[in-house]
């Protein structure tokens, strides 16, 4: 599969070509400082943490 030109270079480096073709980025967030939690409702209504990111300092992209 051909990589999508719309993906940032960082994602092209991280994702295998089979996943690159399936990605349709709507928004990308770079966490510089703080906490971000991605959650969804579970089968009984409880919140389930899918992903958590914690950053204490600066993010340097090269």
C-alpha cells in the first residue's frame, strides 16, 4: 500500500504502511505539559481508560 502524503513525517515513521492507508487524521495533539486521558464508556456505563499521556517538560521535534 502506498503511504498517504497527508500524514506528518512522525506518523509515517511510526506506522507501518498497512496502517498508514487506514489513517484519516482529523486533528493531531502534541502534549507539551500536562495529562491527557482518552476514555470511553464501558458496557455497564463505567469509564474505561483507553490511553493516558503524561508530560512534565518540553517536547522537542527534530
